C-alpha cells in the first residue's frame, strides 16, 4: 500500500523537478534574440551618453564591475540600478527595448548578459585561452599568483578571474549561436 502511494508522489516530484530545472535554464540564444539585442544597442548607448553628460556614468560603472562570489550579470545589475536610482532612465530603456521586441527590461538584460558572456567566451577562447585555463584552476595556484602581484594588480586579476570563471561556464550552444555575430558585436562594443 505504501509503495502504491509513494510511486505517484515520486512521479509528481520528479516531474516538478524537471519543470523547475527547465525553467531555470537560460533560454536558447536564437538569432532573432541576438539581432534584437544588437538593434537595441544604439539607443542604449544614447541613454549611456546622456547619463555621462549628466555626470552619472559612475552610477552604472560601479554596479557592473565583477565581484568575487557574485554572478557576472552586468546588464541585470545596471537595470536594477536604473530602476532604483534613475527611474526616468529606466522607463526610457524599457520603452526602447520593448520596441525591439523584448517582453520586458529584465528579459533584455538577461539576454544581454547571456550574449555578452557567450561573446566573451568566444573572444577569450580565440585570443587568450590561458586565461580560461587559469580560471579553471582554483585554489592555491591562483592565490600564489595573486600574492606575487602588487595590490592594485591583485584586484584587477581577481576581477578578471571572476569574468573568466563565468566565461568558462558558457554553454557551447550559446557560443555557437553568437559566433556569426562576433563582427557586429565587435563593432558595437568598440564604439
């Protein structure tokens, strides 16, 4: 009797776990999402230029810096900061990204973080694979290396390692999806 009752309960729990795992996984980076993100960048840059003209560029710069022990999610951090500290800019950003087909600013920010990480992983894999190898080695080797550097460089390397660890975890599917857009992203990010 007990086994008969537990079997349906186990099936329900397994199904719920599967649903939870599926909903927590990042959405696939389809070409339409990547193209919509790229299309949004010119208006986002304009907002950034206006913040800079008002002397508020540090507002976002402090928030998007990588921090040890925290996820590297610069878009999501910037959106939260705008929502909290600059609601007028948040509304303008929201209007802009909705025009590009995003369902919300949060959706745009998650997509942006996913694309930036995939782009970074592709670039670092091609240009500096040793950084990803260093990020994969945690523990005493990293600490010994950090201790050999002057204090300011230690902080910079710690930030670089936070980013490199995030890049090392980027799914292959995301890197494949972003590869055809690397040239466009290079152009947009260099401006």
